[in-house]
C-alpha cells in the first residue's frame, strides 16, 4: 500500500487519502482503481528489500523503505484504523493486468499468520479486508462486478462477498504464477516448516480434532482420541499446478488423515465420490480446474472450514453440502452458478448458503431394513425365549443445531424424533427395552403412556444431579429406564446405582484424591431390575447403565463399571434367596386387543443356588470400545491393578488388588466379529463412530439365538452422522434374542406371600 501511494505521488502528484474506520476499505479499492489507470514506470517497481517480509506482512506492516510524508498516518501512524489495515496485495500493479504479478513466487510473501487474517486461506497475499469493514458499492470495486447493481443503483456488497472477491483474485494470482511463470509449489514450501515442526504447528494454527469435538459437539459427545503409536507427523498435501487429470483411489484409501489438500490449477474435470473418505479435511483447494459438478459425497467432509472452487464450470451445488456446518468460506466465484444460490451467498454469506442447502434438501428414501441374523436354528422350541433391546435415544434437550449442525432442523425436533423412537420400539417388540438419556418429562409424557398401549410397563431413574434441583429442572434431567412386557414378566425389585456416591463412601477410597477429583464430579448412574417370568417361573436380572462419555476418563468408566458389577453381584446374592411369588396371574382387561387369548397357566417360581445361576443381561451405553479396560472387565471378569487405564491413580482396593466379578459374560454381538455382518458402530457422529453400546449375557444360563444386524451402509454413504431422518438418535439400537438354557437341577421354592408389581 505504501509503495502504491509513493507511486501515485510520483505520477499523479500529491495524493492524500486519510483512512477512517468508515471508509478505509473503499480507500484501498479506490487506490487500486487509480493504479489500474496509470502506466507503471520500471523505476517505480519496489526493490526486493522494499517488499514487506512475511512477518511484517502478516502484521499489516508495509515497505521498510517508506519515507514519512503527508500520508504517513497510513503507515505506522497513530490512527487506529491505519494500524489495523493490511495491504490488499503486497506487490505493485501492472497496467496490462492489474491482478497479475510480474514476478513469480518471489512476490508471493508467505504469511505464516495469515490463517486468521484471511479466514484461514493459506495464501501468500496479505489480507485487504478488515473484519470491521463496512459494505461498499460496486463503484469502488476494480473494474466493477457483474450483478452488483440493480436498476442502475449501486448495490451494497456484504463483507463476506467482499472477502469472496478478494480470495478469488488471490486464487487468480496463484494460478497465474503456476501456469504462466511455471513457479514451484508455494503451498508445499509454506507447509514444509509446519510438517518439520519448525514453524507454527497445524494444531496451534487451527483447532485439532479433539478441540473441534469439544467446540462443535458441546458436552457429552464422544470423539476419537488418536493413539500415541499412531501419531501422524504431517497433514497437508499440495499437488497444485501439476497437470493432474485424474485422482488415484490411493489418495483416499491411504491419506484419510489429511487436513489440507491443494489441487488447484490442474485439469480435473471430475472429483471422485471417494473424496468423502477424507473426513478430517479442514481446507480443500480445487480452484482453476474444469470441474462441472461437486460430488454429493463431499458433504461427508464435515470438518471442512474452507472450500475453494474458484474458476471452474460448476452450475449447482448438491444439497448434501448442507452437512458442512463448519464451513466458514466457500469460494465459488468464477463459476456459472445457479442465480438463487449465488444470490444467497452474496447477500447472506457461506453459513446461510449451507443452511439453505441443508434445510431445502428432500427427505431421502428410507434405507433397507436391518436384517435379523440367525445364529442358532437348532434351539429346542420348548426353551423360553427373551428379546432384549438397548438404545441411547438422545435426550430431547441435547438435540440442538449447535451440537448437531449437520442434521436438518426438521429431523432434530423432539416431536419428529420421539415418533421415530416409538415406532422402532414397537416394531422390534422386545421383551425388555433398556433406554438411556430418558428424562422424567419424556417418561411421563411420552414413553409410559405410549408404550403402555403396546403392553409395556417401565421404571426410570434420573442422574444424581436431579436430587439438588427444583422439580421443573429435575424433570428435564436424563437417566436410565427399563421397560418390560407386563404380560410376560413381573418386576420383583429395582435398584438405582449411584456411582459417585457409592465411590466416595467406600472405606478404601475415602482418603484418595482421585475419587473426589475424577469420579465424584460425574453424575452417571446404573440400574438393576429383577424379573420373573409369569409362565415359566424363570427369573432374570437386567442391568442398565450409562457411563461417562469423555475418552479422557477411561479410569472413571472402569471404576463405574466395577461398581455396577459389584452391585450386580451383591443383589444377585439377595435375589438367589428371594421368596416365591404366590399369584402371578395377569389381570386381563376387556379392552385389551388380545383379550380373547387364553393365558397359559403360570408355573411356580424357580430356585437358584447362587447369583451366577440367575440369567443375567447387562445393557447400556458404556462409551468404551472393544480395546478398553471396561470391555476387558466385562468379558474376562478381571482387570489387573496395573491396568494402563488407571493412569497411575489410586482407587483403593481396585488399584491394590485389581477388579473382578464372578459372572461368565459375553457380548451378544461378539459372534459377528470378523464376519460381513459385523456391527460397524453403535454411535455415529462426524467426530466418532464405533461400537460403545452392548448387550452382555451370562453364557452359562443363556444362549444367543439371533441378532439385529447392521444398518444399510449404502444409505450412509451420504449421511455424515446421526441423528438423521431415519435414525432418530446419534446411537443405533441393538437387539438380541436369547434362550434360557434348560437346567438339570431345576427346583421350585415354597410359595409365600409376595405382592406383585
């Protein structure tokens, strides 16, 4: 900018423009308009020493050779606006093409802090627009701009559209440098320092995946934590200006870790759908190609913050791009874009355009039904069969656009989602339905009355913080619930497991700070229910839990699981001595749909010698994958005191002697591991997908007959995360049908007075 003013003074006389916060942006564009009408003199070209250095350019400083003069307030003066203003470009103009720099990458100064100045665009040009710039008319834009006037009247240009035009010009300059002057890889040189660790790290320049998860997903949403031995040392790739015509599948199969990908100034006419595999991308540069359409799968790249498509042949955008809720800048100028989409972008900006695409998208066709996978066809029909379903339904107060910005608002409303949840439960027709994230309000107003029409009764416990709240706030707190078919089972007992209260009251843990600092603040709960079959007299323990969600709290989840299994063991011993039921007849009402059906004569209550003899299912959202200590404890029955998940912390007897339980538990879905029907995930969001929900069963008393299979993966190729129209929660429900094994020592206990529940 300083060079430009000296140049004007030499050729036009004294030019003095004092910038103010109100007109500084217009002054800059006016200056470049003037420069475009003046034939430059070779003597006026700044020397290399006069050019701003990268660090000075990044700070908005100008040529070091500037001499004080009447316009010194523009360059380091006391005026606040001048101090914050940055150069529009850090090179002189050219009369033949005012946007083409005569030099090559020598004139493109690396701006190591330019991410913030130009909204993250990794360009070598200094930002020419300040955040507080006011809109200005097209008369101040060099050469004007099509569509910037209405009825002969100047139309104001929004700040975002001004940014669009500036970034477009920067893309043109970079293209000219590569195509006309055969310059090298500017971006590759700029990023090399980051990849070697000697420049600003990518994690510091932009938000990391974990931080994104915390910011974008709010609280209580899982995210992936990279393993130490899987550390990736570089995250950006530049293949700009290489004449690339086609992209190899290897780019998507082996480089899913990429966060920045530059493919500008090539000859690409088609972008493969496999691009959607690069779900960690935050910047994608595809300017100056021959691309005619954007693949819908691009909507899977929900981490994108900058997408540059300048100067292609794109006429429209797929509705699936509405999933790009993190996108800050969409560079689309220089394309024959649909007028409605362009107008939305010009007037309201990128965020509004993305929202428009998301909300205008049609409801997709439903996916193929999830299959029922039969594991055992030879089970005798005489054995009693029980279907168990577990599901984190996503509490209504957490289902917000702020947390699930990739989901259309109509699919996020509680009115819409609750109907989908109820429909799924009714269609599955399970005997036991274990739900997580059920609030008191939802229990009273939705699930209890609605599921009662399908023959269910239920019990619910809220998380512990509800105890210190007033009724209205407490009723909105979520918790765990268990529903059961009242015609088939009697509820004999129910217990809530308050993890934090139990932990801090254990004598062996009272003196350990880790219990108070890590376990006590988490208000997660579990619950245990004890049932008896009306028909056969068989009894069953059903446990349901929802553990802490944070990946960083692996030790807390392990302690919570240990406390759950301790209480299952304790109450199991009590239930083994539980007296028999005297009256197990179900009261048949005339209004019942199947009132004409004759109920079988109930059998007497069965007797069990120990807690491990009672059939047991342990359900819930454990927020723990298959390689976790939680999984190890449930599947193997023991965790050593030196388990890495303890992290060297002290948890009384658990870290002195280890943790163990007496039950022979297996995950129902472990039978599908390594097969085409293996469950790919139970929680599916952009920051995480994996199996963290389980149905565990006691293998000595139960056997698995069938399982509810995985979802339609073809349908999910364009769905970046749940909830969605046909998936009303961010979790999948899973269901298993088990049979109660025959007992050789089957006994009955004497009948006694016992009130049915």
